[in-house]
DNA sequence: CGCCGAGTTGAACTGAATCAAGAAACGTGG
DNA sequence: CCACGTTTCTTGATTCAGTTCAACTCGGCG
C-alpha cells in the first residue's frame, strides 16, 4: 500500500465520497526513488505536484556563485512542486531532490485541472493548498526580512522539529540562509544559555 | 469612471463576454483613499482583495523591535491582499497602506467564491492570480537568500522601475531588507562604477 | 586501522547596521 | 513667492553579525 497517507490526507481535507477518493488515488502514479534522486532539475518545466507518502524531499536553487539555497523541505504528508513553473509552463529555477529513500505520488497539471472541473470538492481542496502555500511563503519572507540567525533557527525547530534530526545541519543552515559554521555557533550559544 | 483599468485588466486576462465583465465591475465597490490610509491593519482579518485602479499601496509588517518590513508594493493594475488571512479567516500579520492618494476596487472573499462558481473563466483567472502570486513570493525568497544588497537593488529597479521614482528611498530600502543608509551607499557605489 | 564526511572552533575579515551630524528637498502657511 | 519646519538623503566613524578560511575532533564504515 503506497498511498496510505495520501488517502488519509484527502479524507481529512476534502468533503468527498470514498468512491471519488479511490478514483483519484488510483489515477496517481506512485514513484519510489532512492536518496539523491532528482525529481526536478533547474531549467526543466515542472510536470508534477508531488505528495510525499514516505521519506523526505528538498526544493533548492543554485545561485550564480554556485551556492545552494533550500527553499523548502517536504516530509511525509507534504505537497511539493514548482507551482509557478508547472502552471505557466516556464522553465523552473529549482531542483527537487530526495534526501532519503522516498515514495511520492505524482499529480500532473492536466489531472489537477480535470479533477477541479469534475469535482467541486477537489477544486476547493486545491485552492486550500494554494492558499496554504502562499501563507508559508509569506511567513518565510517575513522571517528572512526581520529575524536574526538565532531567531530563524528557533522558529525552524518549532515549525519542523523532526527535520532537524533527519538531515545534516549543513542543510538546515542552507534553509536558514546562513553558513554551517554560523549555525554551529548559534547552537553553541543557545546551549550555553540553557545552563 | 473609476474602474477603467480593472475592466481593461479583466478583458485582457479572461476569456469572457463583455456582459459578465460589466456584471463583475458593477458589483465591486470603489474606494478612494488618501495617502497614509490603512486598508488593513495587523491583527485584523483581511476582508478584501484590492485592485489598484490608480495610486500606490504597500503591504508591510512590523517586527518585535518595531521595524517595518515591506513585503510588496502594489501600483496600478496590481492586486494586493493578505490571501492567507482572507482565505483562512486568520488575523493578519500585515498592514496595507496607501502611499499615494489611491483608488481601489474591493473584492470580498464571498464574491470571489461566488464568481468562481458561476464563471469558469473567472475561476481560471483567480487561479492565475494565485499562481502568479506564488511565483513572485518564490522569487523574492530566492533573492533574499542568495543576492547581496547591491544585486537585490539592481533586481528591484529592473522589476519595478517606476516605483523608485514614486516612493522615498527609505521604503525601497525596507523592501530590500537593508537600512536607508546602506541603500544610499549602494547607490553611490553604482554611480561611481558607471563613470 | 585509517579514511572520510560532518561538525566544531579559532582568527581575520567584511558587508551591513548603528549612531550621529549635516545637507538637500519638500510642502505648507503666511 | 518666500520662510520655516519636516522629512529625506548623504556621509563619516564605529560596531556587529555573519562569512571565510583553515585546522582540528569525532563517529562511522570499508
């Protein structure tokens, strides 16, 4: 059973009959990828929205100096996609990569549009996802504009406590927009304050 | 005629008959506010999506140290709203304020939902707006994560050349996430490179 | 055992913030 | 149309958060 979480997620987020959920789930392609695999590369047009059934993904960019910047992590029960690229059929600026062996469900844009037409409930659901995404992005911008490295770290561990234990610190640093060395120092500071 | 731009905007962005556009426009409330007026305050639930017919708005937050951070500007032909707050009926973290005497059209969430139901074209239109918004927010995050003050400034003047002339530099600095003094120095640097 | 990647620590450096003061531009009322 | 006060912009001196570079530690794993 590779779509357990997805079925659950739909059930608890859409007002919809079980038959429709079965229908949706069955039309989704399941993909099992191993750690390191890329599901999207910079320059490609994003073809799918991914739902993480099991495992962990990251979305990141590489800047002009060759540095990686993580835009977001996606653990179990998260959707991830370059919505802009997928919707506007533009080349993406991002990579999506598996940080662990991961099982994802693939929803392509055509299927999303189709479901939105035949099922008002699904339409509503997708709308909710979009607004949720916007909410997250806005929070992230506010953080980057107004919080120090330490504040951003504290915010991170509150929001994503489990991810801290699943990825090397260097990736958390990349998400926070600081160097691994700086993150190490922030953590040291905090540990001393604890005492 | 207070909805000239809005009518134009709809006409060129939706595949829809003129009668429907008339209908939409007539149901929208026009509001003329003077410079300084707040259309949304931190803590309020955002009730409207605003379309800027004439003038200029800003969306900003105030952090724990009392500093302002501009999330986005909205000149003519732009929509602005705290989509998250409006959709989820949550208190907003942001202010929306007029930087010039401004004419806006108000679309409330109920009206948006209604139109989305009766007009597939409008639904599609709103979807486009949402995706566009996501695209912008993502670009902004990438900028904040990977670009220096100077690079962000150059990016800004390329994206919003007119706004530079319409607001004090101190607000541009706030958008870029730097102090007014730093922006002044960045500009000085660039002027010297020009020579 | 020895290597290797992840994390830590130190020292020097740097981009931007802060604080402070002066110059320029602006609008409002007389 | 000028005068005055207010806001905006610039410049300098200093400080600071975070980067960079380099060396070292630690824990796994072949």
